[in-house]
C-alpha cells in the first residue's frame, strides 16, 4: 500500500509541478483507496477544482487501479484483486521485526511522561486517562520508529505532603504498625480498604474536612512541608515510608493494567538537589524578579501570558513549576530528546504555557520540543471529583465491577469456557480502557457505571469478540490454519511475559511471515473488499495517534475493522462445503490478516485479545 501511495504521489507531482501533494483516505472503499483533494492546486493554477480533477483523471494512469474524478476529488480505486494482494501482502508478508503498520527506526527520541500519580493516594478512575493515553502514545511512537523513554513523574513532593504529615502525626496513634495492622502485602488481591494507602487517604480527607473550621491547621501543614524541605529527620522518615508503601501499591495496579516505565520512581523529589542550581540558572539569565512578600517570579507578559510564573514561595519553599523546570533541564542533559510529551489534564494548561515560555527564554534549544497533551477530566454526575473531599471513584472498583459483569455473562452463555476468570479480566479491562480511548482526549467525561463498562456497541469487548471469532474459525479449519491460531496465542503469551517482567512492553513480537494465496478471486465480494479497505486504514490510524497524541483514531479504526469483519463473516461463508479450495484458502488468509491486525492494534492500546469468549 505504501508503494501504491508513493506511485500516486509521484504521478501527481509530475502532473502538477510546484504543487504540494497531500493525499487523503476516502470515507469508504466504494469511493476509492486514496483521494487527492484538488482545492489548493486548483486555486494555485486558477482552475475549477472539479475541472482539474477531470483533467488529472485523463492524464494519469496506474496499473491495477482506476483514477476517477468525483467532484473536486481525484480518487484512486484499486481493482479488487490488486487491493487484496496489496493488503494481505502488507500484513502476512511483513518482514521480521517490522510488522504491519510499523516503520523503521527514524533516529528520533521521544519522552512520554504519563500517569504520574501523587504518592499516598489511591488510583481513581481519573488516573486511568493519563496512564492509558500515555501508554498508547508510548507504544505507538515505538511502533513508528521512535526511541521512546517512558517516564512516571511521581507527585512525591509539595505542600500536600505537609498536609499528610500533619494529619498522620495528629491521628495515627499506633504509627506504622497502626496503618499496616491486619494487612498482608502478599495477598494477590488485597481489600483496598484495608491497605495502608487507603488509611493514609482517610487521614488526608479528614484533615481537609477539619481545616475548614480551623484555619490554623493550614499553617501546621505548611510548617511540616517546610520541615520536609529543610531536611528534618522525622519528616523525611515518614515521607520515605509513605513513598515506599505507595510504590508497592502503584506497582500492583500497573501490573494489572499491563503498563510499565523506564523510570517508575523518578518523581519530583528526584530533582530536589537540582532546585538551587535551576534557580541560579534563572537568576543568571536575568529572568527572576521579586514578587509579593518576597516570592520569586518570572514575568511573561512579553509573550502574552499575563500571569507570572511563581518559582519560589515567600517562605523559600519550592513549587511545582520549579521542579518541572529542573526536570526539563535534567532531561535535556540526560536524553537530548527531540520531543517531550506531558500527558496531564486540562486543568494544568496555564502551568505548561508558563513552563514552556520560561524554557524558551532560558534556552532556545527547547523551542518546539515540548508539548502538553491535555485531557478532559473525569467528572461525577454531581460534579468534579475531589480527593480532598473523598468523593472519588476508585479505579480498582471499576475494573472489578467490569470483570464481575463479564464473568456473569460468561457463566450464563458459555459456562464451559476454559480460563473463565482470565477471560473475564481481559474483557473487563478491555471495556474500561477502550471506553476511554473512544472518547476525544480533550473532552471531559462524566462517569456513569453503564457507560464506562459497557459491553455492547462500539466497545473493547466487541473488537475482542471479532478476534475470538476468527480464532474459532481457524481452529475449525484445522491443519496449518489451526497452527496459525496457536501461533497467535504464543505471541500473546510472550507479550504478557514482557509485562510481568516489569520491562517496558513494546509492540507485540511480530508474527512469522506467511505467503499470500496465489488465487484471490474468493475475495471479490463487496464485504471482503470492505474489510480489506478498513485493514488498509490501520497504518494511517497509527500515524494519527502520534500526530494527534490520542488513541481515539486507532480505537475507531479497530471498531471499523471489527464491524467489517462481521459483515464479511455473515455474507462470505468461509468454511462452507461448496467453497472451492482456492476460495477457502483466500478467505482464511483474510481471517488471519484481520486477527493479526486486531491483536496488534489492541496491544498498542494496552488491551489483550482472547482466543475464546
């Protein structure tokens, strides 16, 4: 398909010298496989776009394809057998190490900072967005040839820890033993309401509730953070313990999600000894000025930002911006990256505008390399979630509920299914993660149980079911086709082993190449051609993930593939006795190609593809 795109571009460039050539993908295969919108070229040449499309259709010829003018568009439409050969060849004959949609290494380095929870707080449904959007971006950039560094910038420093220290010393009478009583870290699925982390969360909520009627408690919290920053032994001891138990709990959640990082624990505190040099660097550059009550700020009005960037409070303590500036300088020195993506909510838009503006002033090297990837927050029907107030939905509650709903359906419809618990976990996780990916990254999401863990419609389980159905067809076909089903399962096992080894789980290990059948006449039916068209759209969807920094294009393309497979399965009998051997082979080959594409696409999003459902 890439060769055909290149040929089309070359012929257009020859016919339109000096004109930029930008191809699009038509909305359906009935219109064509590639389209050239003639608007810009027609304006440049002083012609009517529809007239130019007609002229180009008569002037360009490509073997195996028809060029058709459709209004202002010039559409390239492949002959059915050419389309089948091109798509199946791209998927089934992909070279070792570079499966369908993947690109060669491009020599560019991308940092993806994602998840980044605060220690001493449990994961809520809101944490899912940063974690899984970031995971999909890291996976997809790696598939597209980038060298990816996955960073988890833990929130393990700041005034909130003064609050926690104050709360702990007020009410946790039994100390560490009190928080860890009746709790066994070795439990595979501990009750989250008995974990030390949940008890710290309760202390945090209680402190904020009581400080509403006792403002002096805020000074107490600020005092504890001052002690923490100045190296007070007790403050450091407690903070270290809070961090230790948080990381244990976080790792358990990440293992369940199948997410891993190059650095799990390199959070804000890591840059503590770099804060003073960073402030000195700002001072030397002439950027620091004195603000209200002795605070230190950087004015940004000259770049259109009216709010100054606060980098040091009046009491001498650091702030989030200080630590992010130190982190950016460290990352330049350590990674010499081409791009740094911050997957952080929309409530931090101003912060990143200020951060990037300061970095541009400090060092022109940063200009154009830094990108905030904001996402809409998850809200409850009654309003915004708030950890301080305790009105949150815990992520594990959502994953558990999704799993139990799936388990109930399996028990009703397929009680003899092997590994029911494992399949229920796969489908429940698929429902939750896919729901998030199907929503536009920037738009907020209102949480309702039925929406988030839906199993019907354009959902993860719908796509997973398409894969499971193909595996069933291949097993029934027997012979080397059944072996193809087994080979796909081996890839799944190998990928899961990567995750459990706590190493960054890159794109799925490629499948072994297999030849495309010589006779593809069995794929001329409209339903088969529609499925081939949607499969051809997957590389473009992967590129759109990197370009738009959201998983939505890939999720929607996978739904389109699954939907097209349903039509193909219904209208093109695959194992029907009346099929000739050539028709049977061609249709099974399309099944294998579809399964490979679905499994790879799901894995890039952090979702597994079950063999049976």
